[in-house]
C-alpha cells in the first residue's frame, strides 16, 4: 500500500475551513433558537420537544449521506458535492428562520420557526458528516490527530463568531435587542444574515482549495478497498458489522451528548432565573434578553477555550493517549457545569466555561481520531454516519424527558437542569476509562 502524502498545515486547514462557517451557523442556532421560539410563543416546557428536530434530522440524514458520499465519484469530488449542497440549504434556512412574518398569513409563527429549524438542522447534518470523513480520507495516519485538532479549532472559531454576534451587534453597533411578542429582535435577525453569509463563503473556500483523491488514487492508497462493495451491503448489514469500538464509544457519547443537549436547551432560562432573577415564564423582559445575550457570550467563550485547547490537543493526546485525554476533558466539563450552580455573578460564569470548552474540544476530536484508523477506508462515510447515531439518540432521549424533569422533579428551576448535565458528564468521563480501549478493533 502506498502511503498518503503528508499534507502541509494550510492543506489541513483548507480541508476543514468550511466547518468554520457551518459551526458559526450552528452556534447561532444553539444560542438563539430557544429565544426565537419563545418570542414566537413556545412554552418553556415544550422547548425540548422543538429541539428534537436536530437529532431526528441527524439520525435520518447522516448515515444516508455517509453511504451516498462513499459511492460518489464526481469531478467535484467525493465529499464536496454534499458539503456544498448542504451549505446552500443551510444558508437559506438561516435567512428565513428569524422572519416569521414571511408566512404568518399561512401558519403560526411558532410552526414557521419549527419548520425553519428542521431545514437548518437537515442542512447542517448534510455538511457535518462529509467534513468528518474528508479529514480521514485525506490525512496520513501520523496526521490524524492534527487533522481533527485543526478541525476542532476551526469549529470553535466559528462558534465564537456565531455566539458573539448578537452581543456585538447590540453593544458595539447599537442594533436593537428587543422586539414585541411574536417578533424577533433585530440583533438576532442580522446575526442570522451575517452567519448565513459566512457559512456559504467558508464552504466555498474548502470546495475550491481542496482536491480530493480520484478513484485511481484512492485505490493506490487503499489497495484492499473495493470501490464497488458499497452497493453490495445493506444498511442493516453494515450496522451489524461495525467495529466493536463504536459500541464502546456509544456509552461515552450517550452521557456526554445528553449533557450538551441539556445545556443548549436550558442555559438561557437557567442563567436568566439564577443570575438575573427573572420569573419562570418570562421570555420578553429586558432582563431576560440581557441574560440571553450573555448566554451567547458564554457559549462563545467556551468555544474560545475549546479553540485554545484544540491547539494543544494533538500533542496532549499523543503524550497521554487519546482515551485518557478524552476522559479527563469530560471530567473538566462536568466540573464546569456544576460550578454554574455555585456562582451568582454573570462574570464568574466565564470560569465555568473553561471546563465546558475543554470537554467540547475533546468531544469534537477524540472519538473521531480513535475511530479514523480502525474503520475501512472505502466505507468511512457510512460508518461515520452510523456513529452519529450515538450523538442523536441521547438528544432524542433528552428531548423526550427533560421537559417533565424540569416540571415535576425540579419544579421549574432551570438551574438544576445544568446540574443534571454536570452529573451526566461525570458518568461519561468514567465510561471512557471503563469501556474504551484505544487499540480495540
């Protein structure tokens, strides 16, 4: 087998540069969709049901996109057609999401918001999976950690941009941050416009600067691969033949993504109630909107800390091993979540985001780095897509359970949902050490 050529830093950078814009859009969604849906009239207890759209889209789309991209050989490339098409649809969803007035005569604003959320999530999922596979396709083994670390850095730079946009537009430029009930503040609307534009431009950068291997080159670097074998196995046959390491990692994934989903849904009401002292069902007061903007800043900051950690992540993982690095990072995330309950100052929450950022960087890189060299190259896309099931199932479970947990266990106090997220992250950390063996096949 011929060895894949070593890539320069900028070639590795270009491979994942489009992920910067995709993640900027995803960060805008994470920090603002609960706020937008609340503005449109959604009840706090029902927010987690709306958020089910994201994992359901991932469950349906990512395995299909993975399998399809494995079998796609075009002049444009193998993964790039899906990255480019998903980016176009995601950009349209971002432009329409905060503008319910477009369809208010036909459907209620909250229903319009749910539809646009589904469009955005479906489109994000079309782009996510091929980006993961592209790094595995193009990097030689000794650059796998570097490839996913650079991808994690770019993901978090994008998240910083997306998370900070509403705050910057309001506090630095003076864009209005409030709106009547049923409408979205202009600061959020313009953030989605800017984020959508950045998404499209950055994806075009990857499309035009990266040349994927053609079928002949792929065969040279992977002589055992049968490029036609993808059509001979059904999805269920593929599912039952996945390497055992994927099932071991799924335990870690379940508890870490349960924690992340809980954070994305409930941090805004938790911080509004716990720090700003807002009423339980408040979603329109200046205090609530100030808290929502600050949550955007916090989400941006955990992405800053994740980006900084990502710079050193490949060296840390090479020294301590991927599994130990993964477990300790998740432990730091759990401590970060629990500290939110202890702090009463909005600025102290910045310290909490250090631990959250370290965990997020590891979650984005370590599972994929562990898997990348244990999966068959010719079926990398479909296996990476199947692995996404371990991301979406915990989110579906969370979406079904969290509303009732908030109401009947925590009596509407959203801060305890963040405590629950911390405990879940501790379980994820322990599971990595107990279940995952790095050299397992």
